[in-house]
C-alpha cells in the first residue's frame, strides 16, 4: 500500500482528496500548512507528496526546496491554481515530479499519481556499475566512491533509461516519454536541467562529461 502525504490548507479539498485516495487503496495523511508538511515529510517514509503551492507558514515551493536540500527524494506532485508555464517550470526545476492545475478531476489526479509511482519501481536491471559509481535501482541508491549520493526518483528513472539503452543516442522527446511519461508537458529546458544535475552526481568532471555525453542536435548518449 503506497503512502501519500496530502498537503492542502483548504479543508474541503483536503477531505475530498483524502476520501478519494483512501477509496483507491492508498494510506494517506493530511497536513494543513508548510511547516507541518516539511516536518512530517522528514519524520516518516512516504511514497508520494501531494503538495499545494499556496500554503500558510511556508509555501509549497519552499517546502520542496527544503526537502531536496535535506536529501529527501520522495516524489512530489504540485497542486496549484497557478497556470502560468513559468510557475510550472520553476516547480519542476526545483525538484518536483509533476504539476496539476486546479480545478482538476479526481480521475486525472489518480492517473498522474499512478504515473509518478510507476517511475520509482525497480528497472529490469536492479544493479548497474560504471566508473566508481554503483546504482541499486531496487533500493533507490547511488553509491559513488564508496559514499551514498542523494538522487531523486526522476534522476534514477533517467539513469535507468540510459543504462537500458547504453550506447544509443536518445532525444529529449524519448527521455520525456520514458522518464516523465507519455503526455507529460515539460520543456526541453527541464530535461537539460535534470541532465546537468545527474552529471554532477555521476561524472568525475561534470563540465567534461565522460559517461553522459551530449550529441549536438540529437540528444544524449550514455557510454557507461
């Protein structure tokens, strides 16, 4: 049973989400403000956070930033009434995994939740090693030079995509379909940002990548 922390300050919306997700078989808890959400996200193990952006005490972006800086890699879906593309890009670049604009249908949200949860399931090859890096996809761990490095579920999914298609050039559209899911609307800039972040964690010299290389005009290739 997947555990979901709902962070929503509007009681009617929070109750509706709680009832709907419990009916779907999820184990859920509700937090009504940003400070409580940040604390509960660190205190317990969650499979997903549904995080409203407009919250009292701390907004959702600040909560996300704090959690990622603290090494919390739990997937995050932002919930917000803001529909501007800049807001969506900001949330995704900050470490969010998806973005749902209010008002949304329960059916759409359930589909988004299932898509995000599928991303964190183990890949076909549970372990993969290259250079001084070892990845355990089943445990969600990346070890470099004998030390564990914090990675997000999306970064693991990207790395799984590259290791499964080692030596092949993958376009940004292919990476979007594989890691984010078919039909997810994010920009090429978001893909590039995640590639840069991943290089910092796996490359001896991120500015001169040896494993995750750019192929001009085509995309990226993994040579690990």
